[in-house]
């Protein structure tokens, strides 16, 4: 696994070429994860800033439509972490939680679906897990609805996490 980089450092090293149709997608994806998703786990601005600066890193890269894209790792204070990437088609998310995740995903996630590592572009092999139904402490899911489904997943997860920490 490559060493983790801050979002800013990763962006400096991975500027998309001019003329790429999906060039803006890189920045939009980063802003969505950094500013929107991370904030779901914070109760105050200071907490959000701490998570953005210390809990969110880029651990790898992949590309889609010739655009370099990040593989994020978001680590929460209790040791729960997410690894996620978007390729303009779907989001892949691996979840690891020391205490397990026991929540209602409200039909958003197929609990039995196995996500093959071939679809987890940029993920370190050891961070691709099985289905939720096979292991509630470590699982990998695919969300095909773009940012809407990912936001909903993180919203539900954050509400559950805050109620159970």
C-alpha cells in the first residue's frame, strides 16, 4: 500500500490533463467527500475540521475516463474506517468497524452481494472485504446511484454511529 497523502498533496500530484471531458469530476468528487460526507460524523465545526485534516487521506489512486481519481480513507475516532472510490459509474465502499455494524440500510445495500476486487480499482487487496451478511465488522459494498446513494448510506451510517458510540 502506498503512503497516505493529504487531499491537497494528492491533488497537486494528480492534476487532470486539460481537455478531458470529465476533468472537473475529480475536484467535485473530492469536495463532496471532504466537505459533505465527513461533516455527517461531526457535531461541531471544529470536529469536522479535525476529521477533514486528520481522519481523511488519499491512500491510492485509480483512473476513469483518463482522469486520475483518489481512493479515500476516512477514519473515525473509534477505529471505524471507510475506504471509498468513485469511477463516474459507481461508488465502492469498504467498511471496517471494531465493534461491528448492526443497522438497517433501508434497502440501499444488498446484504449478500460480494464485490469482486476487480471492481475495486485502486483499493489495496487487503481492504476488499466480503458481503455485509457474511461479516458485519468488515464488508465491501457497491452503490450505483452516484452521490445520492453514497450520501444516503453515509447519512444512515453516521446517525447509527453517533447513537452507538
